[in-house]
C-alpha cells in the first residue's frame, strides 16, 4: 500500500511549458531578441540540452542557468549579458504560475489520504515564488528543491536525503510521480521505489527506463492508487 507520494512540480502539477513560454517571451523582448516561434523553439532545445547535461553531471547548475542564454545569444549573433538575461528570466518565471487541468483538485484529494512531498529540480528562488503564488504548500508535508539539497534528481543522493527527512519512511510504501523519465522515473527506479510517469502525449519510453505506471495527468492518480 502506498503511503508516501513524491510529486514532481513542473509539468506534473504546474504547467511549466506555459510559464516558460510567457517568461521567455518577455525576457527576450527585454534583451532585444524577437520572441518568434522559431527563436522560442531554439531556446527550448538549448535549454533542454543543458538540463540533460546537468543530469549526466557534465556541467553545473550555474552553467545551465547562464550557459543556455550564452549559447542562444551566440547562435542568434546577438550581443548581450547572458548572466543578466538569466537573472531577469528567472525573475519573470517566478511570477508565472499556471496549473495543469485538475492538478489543484488532485492535490486536495490526495493530501487527505497520503503523505505528499514535493521533489523538484527547479531553481530554488523561482520555485519558492511560484509555490507561494500557487498557494499549494499546505498540501505538502515538506518541499524538497534540489538546489537547496545540493544534488539533483536522478542522483541517488537526492533520494537518500529526502528519505532521511521523512518520518518512518518505508520505500516499499512510496511512489514518485513525475513527467521526466530521466530525472523522476530513473531516479525512482535507482532509489528502489515505485514510479508513475505522467505522459499526456503517450510518448514511448526506452527499454532501460520502464515506469511501473503511466497516466495522462495527476488527476488520474487517486483512482490508480485506489485500485
């Protein structure tokens, strides 16, 4: 029986893609770059590549946050301060909070029957701002942000730190729920807990990363756990 639910935040509870889109459009305009569809798509690709490199421990978090804008500016042949652009982007992002359909109601329901813990690789200051604006902290027993812990998902050390801070934790009664195969699901597999992949577009998964369960949305989790 599941008692402990470790919930990712971005694209599991909160609509990060919408928040990112609005924040990046505003930031690009402020730094003299036209936020066309092509430019935003280019940023998304560069950003994703940087976070994947962080997961593989090839670069550090500060290199992700600034490097993605440095590469973007270099690719677009635009001169500017990548560090200042990064700071402004995170300020803009911290103001954007949008829920995925049914996610708030799902938290209300799940928190009545399970111990909820947020587990996020997001930037600490950004996540604190978005969580405050979303008004969902009351649903979680504790919120674990990788920047505060000093290590990112899927590193087993992240999960050991989380497990050590949950009273009477039992891995056989725990499940991680998230949208990322490489951080949430792989991390959960390596940590020895059940995994549930939020996969709204029904993407295939590689053979080496096999989630225990798949759902289209967090709103379906209560029914899954009851069954």
